[in-house]
C-alpha cells in the first residue's frame, strides 16, 4: 500500500493522460471529479488534447490531392511525411497505399466527360504497373489484392464485373475516410501516452501468441494461393468443356441431317476451342483425316488456359541471391530456398511459370554450369538438415518441369550427389522423399536412366521395396515408378535377370499392396522384365501365373486386363528383342515427353516458419533481392507430346506418378 501512495499521483496522471488521448471526454470529467472528492492528487494534463487539435496543413494537402486526382503531388507529400518504416512495415499502410494507387489509376474513368485523355490514362496505367512490379509485388501473395494485378490489362474496367465496385461513389468515399483516419493518427502532434508505451515495452507475454498467429497467417495465405490456382484451372476446364460439348452437338445434328463433316470444318472447330498458344501448331501440324485425331486433340485442349492475363513476377538480383545462398547463415539459406521454390510452385502454368523458370536457368541459379568448389548445389551436402531438405525440395520442383530437367542434367555430378543422399538420409525424412522424387523424374531422360542403371540403382530399389512398411505413400509410389522406368531399358532388364527370383518376389508382393496407386507401375515392371526368357522361366518355376490369376479374380476391370497382358507375356516363346521397347544405342535422341506436373507434395509439411518480423516467401525476395526488370519472352522448347497408350495394357513408356494420375 505504501508503494501505491508513493506513486499515486503519477499513476493517476498516466490514467488521465490515456483517457484524454483516447477522447473519453465524459469519463475524464467523472474521473477528475471523483479524484477531487477523494482528495487524490491529480497532475494537470500536459500538451494539447487530440480533440483540440485540428487537421494539419499536410493532412489537408494530401486529402485535396486525393480528391482532385493529383497523383504526383499526393505521392510526393506521402513519401515526405509518412516515414518509410510505417510505409514498408505496417500492413495497414501497405494496404491503404495499394488502394490509393488503384484510386489514381481509375480516376480518369470516373471524372472525365466522355472518353478520358488517352496519353494521361496511359501514363496513370503505366505508373500503376510500375508500382505492382516493385512495392506492390509484396501483396501478390494476398488473395484480397490478387484480382487487381489484372487491372492494367483490362481495356474498360468500368464494365468488368470484378472491378465494378471501384467506380461506385461509396468506394471512393470509404477510401477517403480511411485515409483521413490514417493521417490523423500518423501525423498527430501529441506524444504517445505513457500507458501505451509501458504496454508496448512490457507486452512480451503476448509475443509467442503473436508469432503463432503470424505463422498461421503465412500458412493460410499460402494454402489460399494453392486453392485459387486449382479453382482457376477447374474454371478454365469447365468453360472449355462447355464449348467442346456445344461444338460436338452441332456436328452431330449436322450429321443426322445428312450433312457431311469435312476435315476442314473439324479443324476450324478445334482451332476455335484451343488456346491462342496452341492454334498455330493445330492449324499446321495436325492431320484431321486420321481417325481419332480430333478426339485426342480435344482431350489435350482441356489443359488449363489463362482465364485472364497474369502479370509477370518482379525480376530478382540473382548475383546477390546466389552469394547469400553460399555465404549466408543456415536460416537465411533455408528461407531463400523456400521462397525460390514457392515462386515455381505457386506461379500460374504458362507464361508466368515459364518466365520464372527461364530466369532461374539463364542466371544459373543452382550453379549447374559452375566448377567452383563452393556452389549452390553443394547445399545438398549441408550439415543443416533443414537446408538439405529445402535444397532437395527445390531440385524436385525443378525436376517437375521438362526444361528444369534439361538444365539439371547438364551437371554430371548432380546425379551422383542425389544418389549419395538417397543412401545417406533417413527413409522417413522429407529430404529422402524429395531426392527420390527428383531421381524418379530424372528417369524420364534416357541418358540419366543409363547412368542410374550403371550406378546400381536397380539393385538398391529392389532392396528398399523388400520392406515397404517404413515408406510413405509418396516414396512407395515413386520408388516403384522409378524401378519401372529403369526396367523399360534393355540394360535395366538385364540387371533384373541377374537377380530374377528376388525381383519377381518383390513385385508379386507389391501386386497385393493396399496402395492401389502403385499397381500400374508394378504391372509395367513385370511386363517389361518378362520379355527376357530367363526371367520367364524363373517366374514359371515360382508359380507366377497362379499368383497373377488370384489377382484376376479380385482386381478391377483395368487391373484384370493388364494382368491378362502380363500372363500372355509370361507364356510367350519369343526371344528378347532389344529394339522393341528401348534401344540403348540411341542415347543422343533424348526427346522427352511433356510431363510438366507440379505436385502439391512439394510444399507439404513446411518445417520452416518465420518469426514475428521475419521476411519469408515472395516478400523476402521482393524486399531484399529486387532486380532490374529483365524479363524477355522466350520460345518454349517443343516437347514430344506423348504416345497415347490404352489403359488396358501395362505401361511401356517412362512416366511420373504425378503425370500418370493427371492423365488417367
């Protein structure tokens, strides 16, 4: 009680000061009156209360410039009087500035009589684009602002359903009110009340809660981006399907009425259905007189298309990035690897993702062309488990794209490094999982298949698959698919022939595995190695046909038909013909099928989470590593479209599980 009396006057003064600051006018009167009645000492308030202060000249000038659409004056005052720490670090300020840029970009549409001045409009739109590519890029991961990145590319936003709200008086009025409140608080002359200062300095107890909420927010926004991508893909597929259906119904009606459908007409229908990027190739390279051509092309047309123009992501300073990846601390390295991967996995398929990948490759991000002892690739051998894991995730993301596989395959040491990690890492770790995923995608390329077979990977895979209990669904699926891809080669078959009994036992056990996703790869591997007479003899000796017949009774229709093909192969008397499936002499023709599939598993179970105030993801890249805009359009390498194979037959060409799931 003595302590309270000693500091009573100061404590009462702090309470009074805060009530005055928060404009509790009636409460201040009652509080002051009661203090007098009780004889409590109450110091006189210092300074001017907020209710007595009027708007500052700067605030008036800013609001006037806002109302009159004077963009240049507004942002000069804004940058001069709003501190950079507030503008760059406070989410409220960042979001408000974004909407103010929208206000000035659309100002002429709302206030011009007739058509707006073309030159001035282009200048405003150009200014808005520049903002989106620099400061505004930090909000590109936020769903609230994502639609506005398309605004500069819409000719008449006033009639666009996504932007109608911007042209209502209520939107502008609400934004002005928010701006006025923000300026009142930010430009306020009065000092921060001592009670607020004490709370800020001693609020450490809430720090852990705030960090936890911040982590949840980052994760939620990342998930939202993933779901938004899926939604856009589904929406595009839906519209395409409706269009395809309408054209097919018209064609059927014409046929019923006796009108012949010519190849030229069918070609014109298909050209209208395809995306702009495919029209040229369809017009010049497709033979519509061949049966089944139109249907296969229509299936291809169901690939995701761009619903709207997607802006390119800001360019980065790759020299600084690579330097920090090599010399930075482990936590920074992991955050950079994560952010670079997210750029690939969350970008839209098409021009945006192609531009990201081409920028990585042209700047040799992973040092695949470097002979230096200290290179980015060496992060795969880091002492930090998190750095190794995030490096493996990034390599796996690269390997998910055909152009990425071409880039990675140019470093002969990388394959050996991945094989070493595969044998050194724990089988239940995400590092091991991503290394395996990358190697499986590497096995789409013939030269890398040959190297893996030569390095004894077939023996190692068979041993791993002997005990599948310790494998996750992902690692099991990719292990079996990798084994199948290697078995499709003559050299791979011959390796299996040396351990025929062991391989056949492992594959027959996998036929009955509860994970049905692996069945196509088990069937493909069996069918492939049974092309060798000595393996067929071993299979007959162990009663393989009886084992297969058991699965014919229990399996689904697709599984039954594939097993019938395997039984037919088992009972074949044909000698081995190396040229039927895979001619090992044709290494130079490394044409690869277009298997560009970015799996959701690449971003699962993120172990690295930013603490409060720590930058991560796109915000880290655009804040610390922003480069000069150097995007240049680059023609994507034409890839082999893939051979359409009946689902009745076992797989006879290399595939990845992600691609196989998508197609079938």
